[in-house]
C-alpha cells in the first residue's frame, strides 16, 4: 500500500510540474505577444496620418484605421473628397464606429486581466460624453442622423454570423440614457406574433426623417427576415425574406444588405439592394463574401469592409455601384467600418 501511495504522489507531482511549465510557457508567450503588439502600435504608420484633430467639417468618412504602426485600431477620418489622402487619427481605439458631424459612437474591447466590452459616445473633440458596458463582442453599431438614437449589436455567444448557434443582443439607446432591448419587441410574421424563444435580432439602420422607424434583421428557426421596427409600438414586422445587416439609402427608398447564397453550412454573402416600394431585389456583381453592414456612399454607391487576405488584422474599404454589373473598386486601403458623414 505504501508503494502505491508513493507512486501516486510521484505521478501527481510530475503532472503538477508539467502543468506549471505549460502555464508558465503560455504566460511568457502571452506577455511576448502583447509586447510585440504594443511595439507595432508605436512604430511609424504605414500611411500618412495626423493626430489630435477634432472631427473635420462635413462631408467626411469616419472609419477604423487598420494601417500598421501608430494609430492601428483607432478611429480616424478623411475628407470625403480625398478618401486616399492623409488621415486624421484619434486616440480612441474602436472595433466598430459610426457617427454624425457632432457625435461618434465607438464599440470597443477593453483588454486586461478580465476582457470587457464597452460602447462610448464621443463629441467632435473625441471626448467621451457617456459610456456603458456591452454584454458581448462588438459587432454592429448605427447612430441616427440627429445623433439621438444609437443601436448596438454584440455577439453573446459565437463570433460570426456564419457560425451555427450564434446569439446576439441588440439594443437601441435613447436620449437620457434609456435603452430598449429588441428581444422585448413583438415580432410579427404574416400578421401573427412569433413567440419562439430562439429569436435573434441584429443590424439596425434608422430611417431618415422618421424618428419612430428603423429596420433590422430578425431570425428564428432557420428563417431570416428584414423587419420594420416601431419604437413607440415596440414591434418588429417582417417585410422581406433573406435580408441580413440592412442599411437604408440616404433618400430612404432602398435597403442594401448581405444575402447568403452559400447555404447553411458555408455562408457566402452577396451584396443586394431592395427597393422598398416595389419589393424588387437586385443582386450585385461583387463575387467575394461580404460579411459587413454596408454603408451608402451616396444614393448610387455602396461602401463595405473586407479583410485583407495577405495581412492578418488588416482590411480595406471597397466601393460598389448599385447598377447591375458594377464592379468593386478600392475606396480606402487599410480601413474598416466606414461611416459617411454628409
């Protein structure tokens, strides 16, 4: 019996020693990776930048800077007339941004011993006016044209809309700091209230000139709809199938969105435009899979982000006309999450 106990203690001792070595090695690797990341952020930027500037006079493009070096991951702007020119980079790190001429909404990841997620609202001098915690990984955000309403979508579980079993939380923050969780809104499909518990709502876009109206995506039991939302009635009414991450045009007549034509196992999102009056859908010529909430450059052109296949952590913003057959062109290199401020 004594020999058995001694052997068991020895095995436990070896296991504990190996575990300690693995944890130490993981810690050393994590520290080294963090140091390399910080060093890369302080290196000279690979693009022309200026710092410490307030929001410029409209029109401009707000975006997340993904150029390597100083300012990587920070919110930035360029004049709409010179998207490839020198970018003004703020000190605010953001995963997603959207804004107006006076307000910037930033969804961010605060890394530390415990990673936390946050939404922050900043003025045109990049000073935080208010902030609140988010319950998951930042995914989408939109602010109404007058800056009064802010929509946020996060992943509560899963990291991608392509993954099965993902779950989202979407809220609209109103003046005074009050907010409404869209899970609490009544989802109406074909005139009947859908009471299924497996609902997901994401990708809000606010209707221009209509303070009570917004659009979003709703999904349940494998079906996906474009829904028209009413803040006052707290309803979401399905109006079209297979619409994800809608974005309404500046004139309020059309919705641009991503449309999955890859089936359930491997998602592949085409870019499409829906005419709200006629219900006519136009699928555009972009062949790459666009997993983004599209932004309208103007009433005839769209913007969206795509990861750069050659450089990990980098991305580019592309432009695409809404006419059938239009081909994409590079709009802003090393950039993500475009927001056009007119």
